[in-house]
C-alpha cells in the first residue's frame, strides 16, 4: 500500500478500505466459534473463509504452536480486559469502536446493565449498514447504543473521525477502540490518523485509545513463519499488511510521538494467569497498546 500523503479530507485513492470487511467476516467467525459472539452475528461467508484457511493455519500451528486464530483470540480478550478496567474507572464512559465489523463487544457491554455508558459502533458504509440491521433485529439499539458510518482516512465530512467524535458529550470521558484495523495501513498513513485522534481526545475530561499492533519482530523465534502468515492475511484481504515497529519500546515511542500523553504496550503473555485464552509456548506476535490522551 502506498504511503503517499493524502489530501486532508479526502480518501487516499491508493488505500482500499473496503477490503477490511473481508477479514472482518473471518474474524467474526473466529469469535463465534469460540463462544465470544452472538448467533445473529454469524456469517456463512466468514465460516467459508475460516475453513478454507484451516489447512494453512493448522500447518503454521504445527510448526510454531500458534496460528492466526490464536492471535485473534489473544488480542480480543486482552482488549476486553482493558476496556472493562476503564469502565470500572469511568462509569459514564463513552465508547467508540471504529471498524467494529462483526465485533460482539458492543452488544455484550450494553447488555450488561451499565446504565451510565454509551456505545458507538462505527464502520464503512456497507459494514455499518449490515451491523445496524443485525443489532436492530436483536432489539439492542437505542439512544445509548448506535451504529454510525466512519472512514478514518477522512478528516472532513459526515463520515470523518472528527465528525464522529464531535457528536459526543464533551463533558464525559471517551474511549476509542480499534481492533483489526491499524495494520492494513502503512505507518505514515495510520500515524496521521493517530495524531488526529490524539488531538480530538484532548477535548474531553479523559481520553483513551486501545488497539492492537502486529510489530515486525525480527528476533522472534518463528519470524519466517510470521512473515508467511502475514502473506496469508494479505492474500485474504487482497492487499498489503505492513508490520509496524520492531520492538515494544519503539511502539511506545511511536504512539507518544503522535501526540498521546502516555502509551502502555502489553504482551498477551502478561495476562495468561488472569484471562482464559490460549497460552503459547513461544512469544506472542501481537501487542495491545493503551494510550492516554
């Protein structure tokens, strides 16, 4: 994917964000088959993609002890843990999940009697319409739980990040979540998004951002297989899948250089004793980043 700077307010023509929805269906099936999602969010296309990749995933797991599904579960459960801690700290939290896809997180949280919360699920037009239809049929949408359209590459207009956050209550804290999004973009492109995000979050009493990043870990014992798994994801999504940063330290510095006051980088292995998730015999290839604006 090209890192050519985009004109403010315009979508970079070299970045096809619609392809993200393809992997969203696959990820949605991983959540569903592991008991994390709702039957209404089941996708037959996601199931088909899952089983088509099953032989490749099994081969990678045989060699390395981990596969794409393992990393998806690791990141989802650690992000959930981070979100739960922020909800406990801020009972009036406004949560914005960008590139929500078939994520069950909003439905789970807003069905848990958190009276003071609000939840905005946002995605590109086709996926947002699909998610809205599914949640409406379940009777889960109301004034505090909505679905909106957002393209993070747009800085102006009704589908921009700025417009999405501008509709929130300026007197309440905000948490932005992106899961399965940032590695679809070259670092200069996504860094511009992070800079805009950090600036917007500073307008609220407290602002947080939680995401996951797949770094380029050259010293990882299974680095060559990680690169092959990267190619599988790129093939699935019909585009590149760049890996950002080469260490936890450079990742922390990178987010803070984008304007966040503080960034904490977590390895899923730090939570093996706390959370019910796959425990790898080798180092994890995904990191969870929690930023404070």
